[in-house]
């Protein structure tokens, strides 16, 4: 149907001619009530937005001299973050003379990564950034979307 014929048909039905797919060959158009069509489209977008979950990067900081119990508590909290589908940025903080023993921070980072085993992927390997050793992990089981 030509554009002129489509416009006449829409006018005779007291409706609007709406172009649905302009890239198609030939372009696709519908004869609809524009107000109702736009309302339904907006409602569908709101529904889709409500159902999507955004994934954040959560952060956890460790001191170099963290006790086993405190480490266990923080690891459980990290597990909760990972189960919710978030990435976790872990920072091992060096204070004062601890900077002379940077290898201890790498051992702590390896210990944290090994405690999760195959359940996590390391997105960013441990690397020094000033007075912090930073690495990022995420869960293997959750499909990650690019919302962050």
C-alpha cells in the first residue's frame, strides 16, 4: 500500500498512521490510536525496567593483620554479595610499616581466592595501587549483565 493510500485509510478510520519499522524494505506502518499505542508502549517499558536487576560492584576491605574469625565473617558477607549476583572488589590495606611486607598481602589475596575455589572468577588479578592491594571477583553461577 502506498503512503498516500495508508494516510487516507487511517484518516477514514479516524486513527493515526504510525511507522513501526522504518529500516525495513518497504517500511512497516500500522493504523492505530496513537495515544493508546504510546500508553501501552510506556507501560511495557516500565514493566521491563521493574523486572531488571542492576548489578553493582560491592567493596570489602581487609587489614593485613586480620584474624581468622574476622576473615571468616567478611568471607561470609562476600558470599552473600556473590549470591545476589554482584561483583566484589576486595582491597587489602597496608598501614605504616606493613608496606615493607607486600608479599603478605598477596598471600592473603590468594587465601581469599582459594577459599571460594571454583565458585568464583577473578575479574581483576591482585595488583598494588598505592597502599592497597586490589582485586575483583564475581560468581560463576550468575549470568552477568552489563548494567554497571
